[in-house]
C-alpha cells in the first residue's frame, strides 16, 4: 500500500449495517494503525461549537487495538487546526484498500484550547451491546480524555 492510495472508509452501526461511506487517501500505515486524509464533503455546519466547512481537511487515525478513532480537522482556507472529533467504536478492521469500524455512538469533541465535550451519552446508553463492549467504550472515552488533557498541559 503506497502513500496516497485511496482508502474506502465504512462506518457501521452495532448491528453491522453500513451508515456512511467515503474515500480518503493513505498518509501512513503501521502494524496497528492507519492514517488517512479526507475532505469534508457536506455543507458548512457548526456542530456543538465545532465549525465544519465543506472542503476542510480531515487527518484521520484508525487503530486495530484501540476503541476509538481521531479526526484532526484543518480549515480549508489556511489549514489551521479547528479541533478534533473522536468516535468511540470497536477497533478498526483494516484491509488493503478499505477499512471499517463499528461506531458506538459516544463522541468527544476537543477544541484548540483543550476544552472537551462528550456527545451522545443517551444514544450510547440505548445501544444493544454487551456489557464488555460497553465497558471497553467507556474506558476508551476515558483514555481519550486523558490523552487530550496531557496534550494541553503546559
């Protein structure tokens, strides 16, 4: 797999049904991760204080051994970092030209000043998932929160 190769991303719900699909391009591939670049293809929107603009560059990190993925969002105009959008989900399944992950509803938004907002806790509580999966998701959220707390400590 070479840098710049197209990667199809499939977001699945806990029942295994595809809910979103798009294509990005490979930036880096390691033993347990893949980083790709994709461009936001929806109309401009403000989502819980995080502005997402059509054409914004997303640098997305997926892991086969972590229960989350991280999207670093760069403004289309000057490439400054708008913030991070993190999905809590089952570890990614990475293949040659595609990847998929099961989204577990919980999300974490991190602003450039380090402030954090957890989203969709009610939706997460309503998911029909095993107690083990629920525990892994909550641990992943805690890990992400700690990661970003350390990132913004001076």
